[in-house]
């Protein structure tokens, strides 16, 4: 698409939803508030906004969308600094439901930013509510265009803080809203990561994206619907297909000013030694896991995720990373078998010195927390208390994991060693 400088910015209608429950006390709350104030400064005079802080109750700065004029932004900043503090329990449903209904009459491109560190027991109900609201707005012709500006569906961007939030729930919300999902595991990274997310979502370069591919029998895309393309956030779409893949594809979408856009035919080249299975598999697996969680983890949806995880060596919430001692000769034999037969659910325990007794689980801690922790949320446990002093050590692991894209690939990247991940009991190997 055209460069961001060549596109006309569209007015936005933004609702910021900030978790102020007791578990956010201290640095997480301070960092989240600082990032929220930064988000307010990004608003332009043509935008409108609302802000709500929630625990088990809702505290709205404004119950209706206000123009982003200096006096309103200053009053809101003072309200955030003086009246928003950590307290209470966690109720995500009510403020999110109110925000989406409020955006039903918005003048600009509707957006929701949800920041939370908690997990609640009605997350599937929340997903159903969001799906119903977005479907209703999609069926309303008046909501598609207003004043020459495409209204589309509310964009939902979610940000998780710590390990107690259900990342797959928040990822599913972002998928519904064609938005961005991110997570911070280290206290000092919250503000910087949130600010990057807010800047990226400030001005979509291309929205309502579809791919034109002729001649395929069937095709699955991950994520779907395809999120907006935003500045500073590369858009990665993975998938699988049946039939003959076309020599060219086209990309269709909507520019910020509302004009339709279509690419020239793009020639497709096959992989040139790139580890595409590692690059794409994490995206696909995360979305499949989120869909399985939403359906309450039925076996027919969980099994494909498990098979994919075992076949590719990338851990998921339903599997565990294991380490065992073997010999170089046994390992070389295993590699040759994988190369000749392809990835399979081989019994690698047979290669261990001492048999099954030689296997140790090193990634169980993070996998147990993959879908959040309602109990810890209700107890208002601090978001970084679970690992205690280990939280500082996770910084080094997180740095290397960011380089290789997924901690399950630590053995494949040049910047870290799988032994380093094992030193922190596998905690870093599951939280990327």
C-alpha cells in the first residue's frame, strides 16, 4: 500500500479501558497510567475519546465520546493521575460491553484499547457478547460508512500484563476486532510496549484486508479475519491450502481515507532455505489454541494442536517441553529418521540414557498458567509475584526469546541456548 505519509488520516473514536484491580498495585499501575497518558497525547483534534477504569465497578471519566480538545485531554489526564488507583476485584465484561455499545454511534473509526492483568470466569461469555455486537453492527448499513469515512467494525486491541491474564482470551478478542495483541511479563517493559502498541494502532495503513487467490480447492488463514496493517507492526498471515497455489495473488483493502485499494498482482516465490515451518507455526498454533479454548477445549479441536506441536517441536499449552540425556550417536539416528520420514510423533524417550526415568519436564510452570489464573485474580495476587525474584532473571531469557520469535525455537536461534531456558525451570520457554 502507499506509504503512511501519502495517506489521509481518518478521524478515530477511541475508548481506553484500564484495569485498576488490586493486583495492579505499584509499578504495573504506574506504568499503565503513564502509557495511557501517552495514548491521550497521540489523539488529534479530529478524534473523540472516552476513558474507563474498572475493577468490580466502573469509573468513567466521560460517559459519552468527547472531542479530543485540549481542555478535555487535560481534565482527563488530571483524573487519571489523581483518581485512578489500584483497588477492588476484576469485571471485564461490563466496561467492554458499554464501550462497544458507545462506539455504535461513533463518528470516526471505532477503536477499543483494553489493558488488564486479570483472568475472569466469564471470558467465553465476553467473547460471545463481542461477537454478537460486532455481527449486529456489521449487518447495519448505516454503520459501514458515515460522512465518507468507513465505519467498519470496532477495532479491539488488547494488552496483557503478567502471567495471570488469559492470553488466549485476549488474543481471541483482538482477532474478532482485527486488532493487535501484546503482553508484558517484566514490570519495566509495560510502558514501552504499550506505547509501541498505541503508536502502531494510531494510524492503520490498510484495513479490511482480503487476499485474492484463484484456483484453490480450500484455504485456511491464520489469523482470520486478517488484522489491519499498522505502522511499525509487520502483518504476518499464515495458512494452509489444497489445490495448486497460484503464481500471483492480489491484496485488497481500505485506505485510511476510505478509498478502496488493490495491489498489482504479486508474484509468489517458494521458500529459499527459510525455516517457514518455524516462522508460521506459532501464529497458526496460537489461533488454533484460542479457538479450541473458546469452544471449551473439545478433543477434536485440541488433538490437531497437540499433533502440530509434537510434529514441529514447538510447545503449546497442551504439551510439555522435555529434556533428557542421550548420546550423539542416538541423536544423529533420530535426526536421520526425521529427515527421511518427516516430522512425526516419534517415541524420543527411547533415545534417553536410562529410558523414561531419564526424562525431566522443564516447562510445566508456564503451561499450567497458559489460560490465566482466576484464583490468583480473585485473590488480587500481584502480577509479578508468582516468580518472585525470578522475574528479574526472566528479562535475559525474554530478550533472547524475542530474537528467535518463540522460546520453543531457542535451540534454533543463534542468540541463546536451550540450557539457559532450562536454568529458569522452563518459565521463559513458555511465556513468549
